[in-house]
């Protein structure tokens, strides 16, 4: 693989390699700081130990479009175009994958995408039952039946209009 | 990949939910229940909510038992009315007959209607509350309060201004409140701090407006005194100092026809006009400004 100065290789947890433009990779704070730490070295491979390949691909896709749109709409209109793209981007992601994606994005420290994914997750769990939220995040209920009943009783007003799925 | 969601991510996601969901979230597990009471959440939540879906807390002062409602402007499905929902189950269980001293970032400061004490700071949405410690009280006293948040120090404070009669003075014979004591309670601390006295006599039970991290009161509206003039007194919650603010020269502010309010972050005066309209005059957009003579007229609000 030809590695020029403005390219960097990101390696997923499975060892899969992705060649990315520096302009794209620099949006990932962790990649940026790793590269700054070993400045001068010819090795431009950054291992993202805990991030699976499918998430690396998603993150690269997001920032590739982000950088392109920003260049194309320098004069204005960038934000609307980005919103449009974000909508499409989120449509192709399975709801179950959002959780993995947000952790990957958090690890790579990429604020713009973090914001997008957190908002998407919040929208998804809004008006969902407590049971659904537990299952979605893989959280074990550590309340006793009495404790849970008590909390529910205190906040009965909040349970109108909740979906069960 | 890690299985459990790190707490800071959970906090961020929760801060994007409408307030009703936030309440349900407390039932998910103990860690999330604790998150519901994390002060970081209320600040994060507020900064987002104020941009997106402002929510009103309404207080209904009915005999014996007061009621609290909330109305949110968030996503009401088409064809449905935006209903006010009661949220006072926790409040009435701790203090059924209360005055609202102030509200900020979704937190309320309440006090007993008759005796002022006890006082609480509470979050009516997640049901958490803190009882304030006992302040120093005086034999014959008049108390004025204020509750607010300072954006720089990031502290919530309650200010308690007490005027009292000095029993050793001849003025006590006419019930003259000549002494004063100002106490401050910072949320998270164990006790009140006395910070000195105040040179003005303040009207009303609580501060009328919080803007730019400062509480505002009006001086005695019906003081029976020669040369009596009306002033606005502000107290900066960061510096903990009082300052006098001139009344706006525009509009028609007389002794009892206006209320101080905070409008888009600016200290403003709302005036009730005879035709039933409300006119407002505000202080100019200068934050924490000293050029207080610059009041602007904002019509038709």
C-alpha cells in the first residue's frame, strides 16, 4: 500500500487496515495525538485496539463526507448539507449498532460525530419502556421489586404515553 | 469492545431526553438512578433544553395544598393539546404548604409558608431534594430570600436577608427594624455563612429576578419616610456584594406598578398597563453592565 505524507493507516481491533487522508483522520483526536507523539517516524499506522472494523468504516465515512462538504460549501450552507447527510448516514445504521458506535466514537474522541450519535440514541430510547432501555444497553436491573415499585409510584405522571417496544 | 456504557456517555445521552423520559430513566438501575441526581446532568440538561424545548413550571397556590405543574414545548404529537402535567408528588410529601423562593435550571427553592423554615432545594422532575440547615434567626425579624446560580462559579446559592429589632435600642419601642444580617448558603455546603449587613430595606419575600448571576430586589415600596425613593438592589452571587441599580428613566415606573423579570438574560421591568397589557423596559444588553442608566424600551411583549 502506497503511504504518502498526507495519508495514515488506521488498524481495527481485528487487524483490518484502512487508508485515510490526514484531513479526515485529524478529526479523531486520539489519532491526532498519537501522530504528534511519534512525529518524524515514518510509521503512519495507528492501532485502534478496541474498535471493530465496521465502526472504523462508519467513522471514516462520516468524516470523509464532513470534510468534503465543508470544502464544497465554504461559502455557506455547510450546516444544512451536513444535516442532510447525517440523516442518511443514520438511516443505514442498525439501532443495535448505535451503542457500539458511540463507544467507539467516544474512545477516538471525535466530538462532532459523538454529538450526532448521542442525539440519535436519545431519540431512539425516548418514550421507550424501562425494560426496553435495559435490554438495549444490556443493563441488569439491580433494584428489588419493592424499590422499583416505590420509584415508579413517585413518578407515576411520567408513565403516560410510553411505548412498550 | 466494552459491554457497559461508560457513565459520561450515559450522562450525555440522558441530557438529550425530554424531561418526562428522564424521570423514567431512574428506574433502569441504581447507577442511572444516581445519574438522575447528578448535578452535572441538571447543568447539561438545562443548557440543551433552553435552546430546544423550554419547559415551564407552574405553581398553583391553592389553600392547604399547593400544586406544581409542568408544561413542555417539546414535540407534542399532532392533534393533541399540550397538557400541563402535575409534578408535585414529592414536593407535597415534604412540604405541602410552601412558597417558591426561586427557580433556576429546573431546580426549585421552597420554604414553609408560615415560618419560612424549613427550606428545601429540590428537583421536581427527578424528585431529589436537599433540606437546608438552620440559619441564625432573630427574635423579631423580617426575612427576604433569593435563590440563584452563578454561571462562572457554577454554584447554587440561597441568600437570606434578615432585618431585626435591636432589643437594647430605644427604637425597639416603635418596632423599628434597624439591624440587618445577610446569610448565604451554598448548595453542597453544611452551613450558612454570615457575610455582613445590608444598607437597604428590601420589599417582598423573595428576589424578583435572577440575571447574569445576580439576584435583584426592589427596596421597600411603601416606606413611610421623608425623601423615600425606590431603588433596585442587586446581589452578585459570585462576588457576594450588593449594588444599587437606578430605575429606568423610560416608561412609567412608579412605586408599585412593576415587577422585575429576566428577559433573554437582561434585567427587565414588567409594567402592568391599565389596558391589561404588559410593557417591559430592560437594562441594555451589556452583561453585568455598570452602565445601568441604559434602559431600553421593549414594547409589545
